[in-house]
């Protein structure tokens, strides 16, 4: 029962630092995993390539809503009109077929439609024909690339002004990471790239960016005035911020993936809705990749960039000196027989700023009701046996 209670309160424990996962410290592992995924995605893209839909490369589509013919029957019916290319045949629902050819000549499409109706034994008016020219498809491709470019530019500008340029660079790298993985998966599974794919791709970029911005906002709060202390480096403070938003990121991703999975496996798989399948696959892969990049890629990259700055290098040096002094004091105390619990590790490695801060804490103004000062109480406690005050 206690374990179940700990699991339910994991978000609170992560927020308060009772539990922490070292994401930033293990960045090399995450970079390696991400690199492997990217290699597979790029390999699929270069090897198999993308199966562009009719909207992008032009061609003709023949749809038969009710037929008992199989996909192989449809391929045989159009075998003489493929011109050396493969006909794309998809199942629509329970008894529908969709045949896509590279042929875009309007005169030939009438002949092909008649041949399909004859071979599949359906009425000629039951074969719906759609023809798209290659020039229109090229225009759609250019507009999609322009939209993606403007989106990236606006993201960089916004994050630079709202946060800083290092966060903008880290978020941009994470977005490119998500795009490459999503496109690579499309190449590997052989799904068509349609306008629905572009819509889904732009949508998941918004999700990924939202998740990254939430993490960065918490990191910004945790690292405010970080150079005024010597207990944490920037990477450690950033990792703490990432842990504080970890459960929120996971919950948001799961809630978003559930309906998308329904679209992909039910709408696209069982019902055979082509447009739903195109949108759902890009959403599903992109959401998963976006959650991965916002947790394992964006923040480690940000920490890498920040740790290169002179002030953060100086901070890391001070933190290392403080911890070395603490370890030395603990070792000396252990050698002299003093229990480690009775040593004051803060005093062993405190800087002038830390000493001033501790002094301010001891000299706090008494609370209402005449409560003794914290520093004075500790001083009297040390002068009496057992640490008890005289009543």
C-alpha cells in the first residue's frame, strides 16, 4: 500500500526534490539513443523515400465504394496503365477500393475507369475519378515548405525575446529532431504523404513546442540569480526544473496520444479512412517524439550551451570548490571521532556571500509574542548540557 501511495504522490515528490532523475547528467545516453533513431529515420528516408500522394506529384485516383474484388484484382485491372510504376491500392472500409496511378491525362483516365469497371465487374458510374496535375502538386509542396519555414522563424524570434537565444536554439533543435523522426517513420512504413500529413506535422510541432516552453519556464525560474549561490550548478538547477514538470509532461502526452491512437488504429485501420490515417500517424509519431525531445533533448542541449558561458564556468568551479571543502571537513571530522551528523557542512565550504546570508538568517527580527531569535536560541543551546534551555 505504501508503494501505491508513493506512486500516486510521485508528482509532489518530484516537485519538492524528494525524488529526482538525472536527465541532464545522462545526456550522452539520450544523445546516443536519439542519434540511433535519427539514423534509422534518415536511412528510411534516403533508402525507401517518401510515397507522395496525388496532391503532391499529380496523377489519377479511382474510387470504387462497393465491390467484392480484392486489392490484387485491382492491381491486375490497371497493370497495363502503370507505365512501369507501382499502382497504390488501398482498402476503404469493408468493401471499398482506392486505386492511385501516376497517369494524369484526362483522356486516358476515362479509358482506365472503363477497364477497371469491366475487370472488377461493377457499373461504370460506380467508378469515381479524380485527376490532379503535377503543377498543382508542386505548388502545394512549396506552400507547405514555406509554412514550415515561417513557423520555425517565428518560434526562434519568440523564444529569443521571451527567454533567451540559447533556449531558442535548443527548442529549434528539438523541433527539427521531431520533424526528421516523423518523416523518417512515414518513409519506413510506406504511408502516403498527403495534405493531411502536413496538417498533422504542423500540429505536433505546436504540441512539442508547448511542452518544451513549459519546461524552459520552470528552468528559468529555478536558475534566476543562480550565480549568487554556490550549492548548485546550472545543469543541476535545470535538471531540477525538468523533474518538477516531468509528471505534467507525461500526463499531457498520454492524454493526447489516446484519442490519436483511436484515430490511427480504429479510424485508419478498421474503418479505412485514408485522411484520418494520414493525420493520425503524423500526430501519433510526432507527439511521442515531441515528448521525448522536450525531456531528453531540449533541456540537456540548453544546459550544454549555458555551461559554456564564462559565468556558468565560474559557478561550476565555485560549486566544485565548496563540495571539495565539505568533503575534506567531513573526512577530518570522521578521523577525529566526531560523528559526521554533528559537523556543519555549510560552514566548511561557504563563501563570503554564503556567510553573509547565514548571518542575516541568524539576526532575524523576533516574531510577535517575543519569540527568541533563531541564532540566539542555537547559541544558548550549545552552552547547556543536552542542548536544553532553562525554563
